[in-house]
């Protein structure tokens, strides 16, 4: 319904960020990539690309404690009826996946627990970017 009657209200791009980790994990389940490569593609590579590494994208001393607790055996069916994005459709409607994000910690503080947002206003902080490794 978003954008009906006013094209400037149409959401940009394609929704799916909520399921990005799960969709990429399916490539592990299907044998296309290793679990180590999945972690690199989902965590380390984006941090390097956007100049945030080593503060982000790694679990090491001095890094932010941004951690995803993942259940690799959970089964789910993607649907616009159950996702949290503010759109009424899903390009992945009916797609079956194995694996699901359970908990997300931001700087060590839970912001997602059992797929429900529990973050608090004011928790976010500005993180200045450096020059990404791919731009050097």
C-alpha cells in the first residue's frame, strides 16, 4: 500500500535486509560456501569495505562487541506476514530457509532477542568511517 496515490512514498530498492544473514546462510546449507566464508561475507568484508574494520567486523580486544547469535538448524519460511520491514510484500515469499538470527548484541547490549527488537532510544552512536580497504 505504500506509495499508492503518491509515487514519492514508494519504498526504494527491494526489502530484505532483515533476512540477509539467513539468505546468505542458506548458501552454507546448500554447500555453495563454507561457514567461514559466510562469516567473512556477512561481517568482516563489509566492515573492511566501509572503513570500519577492526572496530567492526571482528571479535577481538578493542573491537565493539557487536555479535549475532545464530541458530543454524532453525527452519523458517519467509513471508511479508511475519517480517518486520515496513512493506507489504516480500521478494522471498514462501522461501524455506535453514538457519535464523536469534539474538543481536550491539556493543555487548542486546538489541534483538528471539527475533524481537529490544533496543533502547539513545543506544546508537556515530561511528566515523575510515577509507575502506578496497579504496586504498
